[in-house]
């Protein structure tokens, strides 16, 4: 009988806050960028201003994103992932990779 190396190992846990689809999609769009225009995020996520504002506010409340209101050359809001947000997102991705590796029968990453 073959032993299972994951028996007794601590199972990875998903960050439930980031796992919410709208927040996860938003963070994925912010990850490769410095500052991202609110309108671009809204259009890319195919959502409304109010729905996006709600998710941005939730992410801002936990320190995962930062907002900046610009008035030149035109009035707009830009958003970026904070250092804490980058760390949380990286940890989330790492957790997903560990779960996938476990499901595929490979060694944990």
C-alpha cells in the first residue's frame, strides 16, 4: 500500500475575502499594472460604477488597494494594488497552486 505524503499535512486555506469573484477579478486586473483607470476596470469587468465602487471600497478598507483622484488632464479616479494587496494576492495564488498540485498528485509547491 502506498502512503499518501499529504496525510497529516496542513491543508491550504483559501482567502475567502479575495476568493469573491468580483474582488478576485479586480485584483487580477490590478496585479500587472501600476495605476489603473476606474473606467477601464469598470469596462473590463463589465460592471456598473456602483458595483465596482463597492468592491474597491471593500479592498481599500482592508488595505489591499489605494485610490488617487486626479484632475489633470481630466478628472478621473485611478486605483492600484498596495504592497499589502500584492502580498495577499501572491499568497492567494500560491494557495491555489498548492491545491492544484495536491489534486494532480504532485508534490506541494
